C-alpha cells in the first residue's frame, strides 16, 4: 500500500510497467524532493518532502521477488525512475503489489514499458483496470498491424502551377483576377462608346433587344461602307444575354445592357491573355508569367481597349490564344486560328501569321503543309 507520514496527508502519483527482466517504477516527484529510496524484503520504500504538499513515504509491497543488487536509479528533473531486476525473469506480474493489497488511486500503468506485461489479466483488487485494459487492447492491436506504412511521396507542386480547364484555357490565378479588376475599373470610369466601335455596339444592341426581329436592325438602313462581320457581336451577345435579359425584366435602362456586353468582352480579353500567360509560365517560368501580367496591367492601351467592341479587340483575344498554341508548339491549331481571324476579323493578322508559319516550316515543326493548309481552310 502507499503509506503517508503522519500529518503529511500526501502521497505522490506513480506509474509502473515491466519487461521480461525488469519492473520499472516512476515516481512523480522532483529530483530535489527525494530523500531516500531502497528495496528490502521485496518492498520498495521511497521517502521525501515536497515543499508545497508535505512529507511522504511511499511503501509498495511488490507482487514478486526483486533483487536489491543491480537496481538502476535515474533521477530526472520531474521524476524518480527505479528499474528493479526480477528474481524470476520471464514471469509476467499480474499487478504491481501483492494479492490482497488494494490498488491506490495514485497508481497508473506505464505504457512505455508495456511489453510482456500483465496483458488482459485482472488483479483481484484492480477495481479500475477496465480503462487500462481497453488501452492495452488498442496497443496490442496497433502492434499486431506492424510498423506504419510510409505515406506515398507527393510530388511537389511547382510555384504557379495551374490546372487545365478546357482547350487552351486553364484555371484562373490571382493575376487574372487583378487584370479583370483593372479592366472593370476602366470600364466603370469610361463606359461610353467611341465612334469606331459603333458598328459592333449597335449590332449587340439589336441582337439583345430586337432578337429575331431582323427588320428592326439598324444595319438594314445604315450598312456602312465597309462590309463587317457580325460573328464577334453575336458571340459576345450570346454570353451576355442572360444578364441583359435579367435586367430587361427589371425594366432597367439600356445602359445596363451596355455594361453587360462590355464586361463580357473584358472577360473574353482577359481569358485570351490568361491562355497566353499559362503557356509562358510553363515554358519560361512563373516569374515571366507574372511579369507579363504586370506589363499588361500598367499600360493603359490594352486594359482600356479590352472592353471596346472593335475588330482589333476581337482579333487580339484570338491572337493571344493562337500565340499560346505557338509557344506550346502546336502549330496546326495556331495556324487555324490565325487563318480564321485574318479572313473574318482583321486581314492584317495574316501578316503576323506568315513569319510564324515560315519559322515553323524551317524548324520542321510542321510535318505536312497540305494537311495544315486543309485544316486552316
């Protein structure tokens, strides 16, 4: 039992465990508080004085025989550890103290020295062994599983890595959102229409507000001196139509529809830049990709015209996508985009595509000119 000195009223907590050859007892008192420790007649006695709690005497009537010779003592800053050699090595003790000695509340199991201990066998007076047995069972199960399997090696994601989204586009990053914010800021401060973009703006107005009433379209009366394509206006209007229809149902002024189509065109422009930046980052590194985004962001011309319904703006978005294919050395889709953009939107794009085509031909990146021309046609 754990005895206390008269008037002390204090007994330190302790824990015990065992190996095949030793019983290990750890008393939770500081090193300077221990005055005496000895083993005699299979009894362990530890005496000391804790300044804030009083004197104590811990006397344990051990369940088996131990040899006083060869006792290993380790005084630690917060505990006293005694390693007692068993007289009968290999015999597992069912409890620390003899049968019939009640187990004090201060006694705990030391699972650091659990190997070959009493396992699931109860002591006669072990009234709180249920919790310990559950812990022991879990430890046995974990040991039976063997050493833990190493986690699979995870490949380090490189800085600036972006997952593909669809076709030449990828998941947007922070720089894409900053670019879009700059575009929207310019749109907010200057939303009105320049004369050279009036053709496409009027076309988008008629598509969104007159819909299938083609006779009401403005271009029947004012077709203009130069034939122009409706394809850019149709594509932008289709993307902006849900927003325009919603605001029309609220009887919002047509100015709101203009913001909708300009904002949609701004998203298309930023998407083209994002596709180009993605391939720049993959080939030249993340810093180059971010640097290009900053260059685009700080110059007025590109950010301002990103929401202007000009043929140049539609062509720029498509040329950026074509450039993305060129950097990734996929010349067939790049030449197809160049050919379509030059034939439909801006003919001057073919002057840009010509040197790129000749360079790819010289470097033998194009294996079949006939097939390429057929695809572009």
